[in-house]
């Protein structure tokens, strides 16, 4: 009788723990969806408001040609920002699915990411340069995802460097070991505040970060982990913040 009683008690306890875990997971899922909806809604409203307002100004026949060109440029930037945000959301939603790995030099992905970042307004007046080395950076990766991860880290670095009161600089370097390749990004910004370092890679948390959904660093970290690597804040102080992204080669 005691054995049956204990067995039933353990089963009841197990069911209660499982129900509590399911409730906790559901609560966390709903909280994440809520943060995502709030963040995405805020950004979309901001971009759409810019497009709508500038489109109304463009409807004026008395508008000078020079001002018309400025409004077109503001609309283009708002549309590009929206596209970037949606691309990040799509890649983030697909993390955990099968990667499309192809042999690629990580240096070529860095080059492409740098070419894109130079066109971004947040890179304006920021010197972004690559320190070339002789490292073999070939790896089997999902090139689109890794390029986006590097781009997000570069954008974060440029936004930080723009806050500098002196030099505004971002330096990129590559290193390669036997089994992995890493991209190191150094910016001359004011540094990452101590109180946000613990949540720096959390999704949809933009407090203390630069503008946007708060997905940039989260996405970079997720992509790196799916490539059996990681993203680390190596160090941060006024005038020098260092992030490093590492991916496994997986060539054999």
C-alpha cells in the first residue's frame, strides 16, 4: 500500500511539474511575442510615417527640385530600413532550420558586408577599414546568414563609433585556426554600459542598444551558434569596444 501511495504521489508531483513547465514556457513565449510585436510595430510606424509625410510633401507642385530630391532620398532610406528589418526577422525566424552550407571565404562575406555598410546612413563619417591578412578563411557556411551576422555587427559598431567625440573608426580583422575562422570588429565608441552587458544579446530588447528592433546582436549570435561558433563581447571601454564572431570551418 505504501509503495502504491508513493507511486501515485510521485506521478502527481511529476504531472504538476510538467504542467508548471508548460505554463512557464507558454508565458515566456507570449512575453517574447509581445516584445517582438511592440518593437516591430514601433519601427514600422516610424518608417511608414516618414514615407507618408514625405509623399504628401512631394504632391505639392510648388516644391523646388532640390527639396524634392531630399524627400525622395528620405523615402528611399525609410524603405531600405524597413527591408533590412524584415530580412532580419525572416532570418531570425528560420534559425534552427537546416543550413545551406557551401564552401565560401569568410573574407568575401566581410567584403560584401562592408560594401553594404558604407551605404548606410549610420556609417556616414565613420572610417570603416579592413586589416588584410594572409589567413585562409575558407569555410562551409550559409553565406547569406553569415554575411547578415557580420553586417549587423558592423552596423552596431558604426552606430557606436558615431557617438565618439573624437575619432570615429571601425576596424575589421580576420583570423583563422585549424577548425574555425573569426571576424574581429573594433569600434572607437564610448563603450557598452555595464548594466546592459548581461542582456546585450537578448531578442527584442532595445533599451541601452542602438535604434532598431534589438535583433541585430541576437541574430549575429544565433547565426554563429548554428555554425558551431559564437559571438563574444571581448572587451569594452571608452574608445575601444571589441566584438568577435567565430564560425567552424566544416570543410571535411
